[in-house]
C-alpha cells in the first residue's frame, strides 16, 4: 500500500543559503518549545550538519531525544532527514520515513522552500492516522519557520 506524501511549499525572504542555514542550524529558535514528543520543554533542536548526523531535541534537563538521521546534507539546495519517530512518537531505528527540504531561488530576494514527507506507508497499521497528524502539523511548523526567516531577513537587511 502506498500513501501519498505530504508536500508543502512556501516562499521566504532571503537567499537559498540563508533559508537553508536558518532552517537547519537554528531550528531550536523557531520550533515551539512545547511542541515536541515526551515530557518537559525543549531547549534546543539540533540537526548535525553532515550526512549521517543525528536529528534530536535537547530537553531542559539536558537529555537528548533523537528524532532521526541526516540522510543528505547538501547546502544550500537540499536537506534530507530520516524521520524515525514510531507510533509512540519515540525514536525507532528500524523505521525511516523521509523529510526532504529543498531551497530554490524564487526571485527578488526570496527562496522557495518545499517540504516533502514521504514513505508514510512505513508506519504500517497507523499510516493513515499518522499521515493525517503530520499533515495537520507540518503547515503550522512551516509557518513558524517562515515568520522566523522573514524576521531574520528584515533584521539583516
């Protein structure tokens, strides 16, 4: 059974280089502190800047909770993350869905960012439910990123 990927595109202020770096290296600044799995507030969200790196959150008590693995780190055009949160929203090393982000010039100092979350059928019996949850959440997180990127571009103009 195949499930359609989740796909959203937005335009943000700045170059692809700026947008990529704001998304990938400053995620902890724009992702809401209380919108992560598990107990307690998140203090940082980290994507290690290399293929094979980890994608994880840091909780207020200093613990790390892995979300996935960096499958491709190709600035400024592409970031591919192996999303490995299972049915209980905990890291599952045997589950890999893919979140691909691409960054392309959109003219007049703007960048088109596209997010595609695919291979959702790998969630198995909960695939349709998980797709609905993620499709409901990604637009809000993308809007958070757009606001952050636009604010940073304005501040640096």
